[in-house]
């Protein structure tokens, strides 16, 4: 069973070197997301020499107010990686100024990534899924993955129509709403993630090895053979990283 974790905050584990050793031994392809451009280089150094870890450059929406000045650094470093995240929108705050700034930053990030056209982008969309889907649109020149999606069924339909992917973690499968949403997503649009160390598995922080349980739970939910589900999910992951599978339509920012 080939496993992968498309959204893991590797640099935030107290024992990140132990987590990396587990990843390498188990051969789990892992995308190490970051929350700010200023930590990208350090996270890259942590993963240096590994076979299965790749570092993403991110600017978390909850940090936009503090880290807005790092947009220039984001652009400067973007060419060093094919992976972007964690980025997106978080509308837990009702402050319209905060929301407008997040949208401005996310719009710029989408534009910068579109300019290069070869990015795998993992996107946060808490209470803002409709805005995220609308901003990405239907012809984005890269792979966009909605991480831990919790939007409405109508927004889910629009996201599917626009060709977006969805990454599933243990917490999503533990909630009734999460399972209901996942049941509506075709298998060929699903990926696996942990969002560790933020997601908990029992009394512990989720680790990349926990994607094995995600595969098993998805198989139960879809009433399919676990090995076939694992193979299909890995095919999705491989295709998402392959440029010829990405849209070639003209994308215009909305």
C-alpha cells in the first residue's frame, strides 16, 4: 500500500526528526506545509536529504495580518518548490477588514502561482469555502486541493465542477458532517492528509503513518476494497503532481 500525506505541519512537531525517520522507513510521500514564507528555508533544511518529504511554501490566512509584509519573500522563494501551502481564507473572524486583507493576499498568491503554472496548492477554507472556490475558478493552471473541506453541499458541487481535489484527514472521518461530505466526493477527487500535529488520533497528534487508517475508513465509507482504494488514491496523487494532467485553459482571476 503506497501512502501519502498531502498536508502535514512537519516543522511544528516537537520530535520532527523522529517523524521524518518514520516517514522515510514507511516510505510515505509527505508534503510539509508551512505557515509563513520566513520559515520555508528552515523547513526545507529539516527535510534536506530525505527521499519522501517535500516542503511547501505557505502564508496561513490566520497569520496574514502579522505576516503581510512577507508576500515579497513568498514571491522570491516560490520558484524553489512545486508545493504551496498552507494558504487560503479563514472567516472565523467577523472583522471585514481582516477578511478583505485575506482575500487580497490569497488573490496575489493565486496570481503568482498561476504565473508559474506548475504548483500543487493545498488550501484552507474554514467558513470561506464559497469564496475560495469562486476565487480559484474553473480553469486554474495548477492543482488546487481543498484541505479539510467543511463547506456546504452546494459549494462542494461547484468545487467538483471546477475540478478541485479534496484531502481527507482522521478528524473529517470522525465527524458525521465530514463523512456526509466525503460520501458525495467521487473517489477520483480524493487525497489523504493528516494536518498533524493539529489533528488528534486518540490521545496523540496525528502523524503521516495515520493516513493508513484514513484509507481504511474511506474504503468502509465507499464500501470498496481497501487495497483498491489505496491504489486509486495514489493514482490521484501521482496525477495531481504530473503537469500533463493539469488544466491548460486560460485562467482569469475573479
